[in-house]
C-alpha cells in the first residue's frame, strides 16, 4: 500500500471585511469556464460573514463578486450570509459516477447473484425495464442529493447501447439542465455493453458524439470484455478526435491485459494529439506494478497529461496516488455506481468518499487526512479541467459551511453540510436544495 503524499494545506482564503445589511443569499453570475454549465446573471456581490476557510483559527468575511472569490472590499448595502464561525471548505468533485443506473429515491430492489460484467449488464437491462420513473427523474434525484452533500461538479457516465438507445444519455442531460445553477456536469457516452461485441453500439456512439450532449466518449476493457482492443480504441479515439471531445475509458483488468491496454491508450493519445483530453477510470492494473514499472508508466501518463480516476474500492485496488502525483498525473475520486443493479451501496456523498479513501489507505496523520480531502476537492477539478475552488482571489465561490474544527476532522466525522454555495449562490441548506 502506498500512502498519500503530504502536500499540506493549500493556500488560504481571501479575507475581506465586509459591511452589510440584512442576512440573505444572492444570485450571482454562474461560471462560463470549460466544462461548467450555467446562465449569466447580473453582477452581484455577497459577503459570507464569520467563516473559517480551511479551518483557520480566526473567522473572516469572504467577499464574492459574480460567483468568484474577491479581494476587494464589499460596498455598503451588500447582501450578507452569516456563517456563525463555521468551517468553510471547498466543495468536492465526483470524478466518476453513473447516475443513469440509480434507483435512488425509489423502492428497494433485490439483487441476484452475478459472476462478471456480462451478468451485471443483463441485470442493468432488467432494472431499466422495471423502473416506473424515467432516467431523467432518477438521475435528477441522485444528482440533486449530491449537491446537498457539497458536490460542485461531476463527470457522469451514461450507458449508450441498443437496449436503451440514447435514453440514458438524454436523461442525464435533462437532469444536468435542471441543476445547471447548482452543479457542473460533464457527460460520458459510455458503452457498458461493449463497443464491438454489441452490434449497433458504434453507431449510437457516433450519434451521441454528434448530439452535442456529451463531453467524452467512453470505452470498457477492450481486451477482456470487448475482445477487440485495436478496433475499440481506434473507434473511440477517432470519434473523440473528429468531434473535438474527450475520452474516458473504464479499465478493470488487474494483470498484463490492463497494462497492454494502457500502453495502447498512451500511444493513441500521443498520435492524435489528444494530450489533456484522455482519462482512464479504475486502472486496477497499476497498483500491482513494481515501483520501477509504475514509475515508467506514470512518467508517460504525466507527459501526455492523461488523467486517472479511482473510487477507492479497497486497499489492493485503490490507485497509488502519491507516486502518480510525483509525475504530474491528475487523479480524481468518484462514487461509481449508487444503489443500482451492481450494488446496494453508495450515496453520492463525496465527503463520505474521502473518508473511504482515508480508511482503505490506512492513514492517521492530519497531513494524510487533509490530502484525502484534497483528492476529493481538487483532484477531480483537475481531471475535469475546472479551476480549483481554493478560496484564492478569482477562484470559483464553490464551498460548504459545516460545524467542525479542522479539515482532518471533517474527513473522519463527515459533519452535516449546513450550507452549500455554488458560484456564490446558496444552493442547499441543512441537507435540502434551496
């Protein structure tokens, strides 16, 4: 097991003394950064009074202008939100989640035994057909819940297959639109049933890429599941290259098949000049490499700016984050499936996921616990190409207020999120959307 690197607490918050009138929350301009979806509102300033950014001992006032942290004094009459001395923390990023599959908010489902991806895929289809609620309704319920738990952004994988046509993709896109004021969402057209082994999928991926709804084209285990590595990767990378979108491939193989695929992904990224636009999810083969092999692979990944995501499933499969970061590899953290045919577990609470990351990596020092939080907050931002919500001037005003002493305690205790702010706008209070 490789412990997380100890990078320490990031830069502190901009502390601005503000003057204000009544306590209120204010609409601000939603962001127009890459990957962020939102409308533009008129210029607005709001002060969040008496908060402790990143657990600072002394409370300060945060001034937000047009949805971003400002170091300018707030004008008289500015709207004020009282923080009551709560800790202010960057909102977290869910870099890998499947909201189209969820049964969140619905009746309990009884799952059957499964022995591999093919069995899970078949049960996905059965569950899809049995649901009375649309994908859009179910995805919205889960994504809205994530907002109330302090998630600022997510990369959502939506199944594209003949069994569903584009229903999953369209449902997640509809939920994204409903939550555009509160959540930044990138969508992956994900061929869960295989690109080559399931006829008709390639055509649907082409349609998805043309639709304008997706930010990435996905893939899955080109050797062990699709049994057609070159054909799958050529198709996926060609679609991304032609349509100017990214790639995000699921890679579950734990042996040399995984490293063979990863090398093929590296080669295609280099050949097509897709540097910075490729992500590989799970990558269970990396924890099994020797330090020398891992170093060589990480150097290539870092050189091409290929990002990785982990859901910290257990001690043996969590990515070796510290070693990867040494080579400049961006690593994000995600929820994966939530209450779906694959598993009854999951809650789309990224505070809980940082807790899981600390648990499976057996950390105990404050610096290590803080690093777990940084992976959840900033690792996912880096993967999605979003500016970090680090409280520096100009940073997105995406943060959470909670009752806690310090960041390490938050990772362990997962306190209630009393207030969730997105783009300077209060979007959730006491676990409920505003």
